[in-house]
C-alpha cells in the first residue's frame, strides 16, 4: 500500500478542509462554475481559488476555462484511491478481530 502514500496524502489533505468538502459535495450534483461555487462560501474569490487549486492538484476535481468562465467537475475516479485504502484497512482490522475471537474462544475451551 506504500505506492498509494503520495496520492492518499494529497487526497486526505484536500479533504481535511470543510470548504473543500463542501465544494466536492456540491460538485457531486454536477459541474458548475467557480463563481457559482465561490458564492456559497464567505470568502474572497482569491481565497476560494486557493481551495480550487488544492482540489485540482490532488486530482479530486478538474477545471476547464472557456473565455472568462472556469468550470469545475468532480473526478469520481480519484475517490477510488480512498475506497481501495479503506477496503484494505477494513480487511486488516477484520482479520485482527477474527484472530482475537479465535484466541478468546480457544482460551475459554481450555479453561473448561
């Protein structure tokens, strides 16, 4: 799983901020312009653009500029990196709890 580390760090870093999670939540409903997104948050446009750049550099969104309008689109495939990591973590912990259950069951049987 070490090969995912730089990707995961970028994605989890991007998700650490509530503004960026809000942007992703909104983009989950479909593409929209930066201006429309920014209007939903109490900050200046230059401050908001920093969030857009973080999301774009992490691969969670893609932007395209046509004239003066920049449109943002959610990159759903990038979320697969998180899904794979969580699935591996879930498998590891389930194996550990299964081993613990076997250990406790064996102890109980030997005590009887």
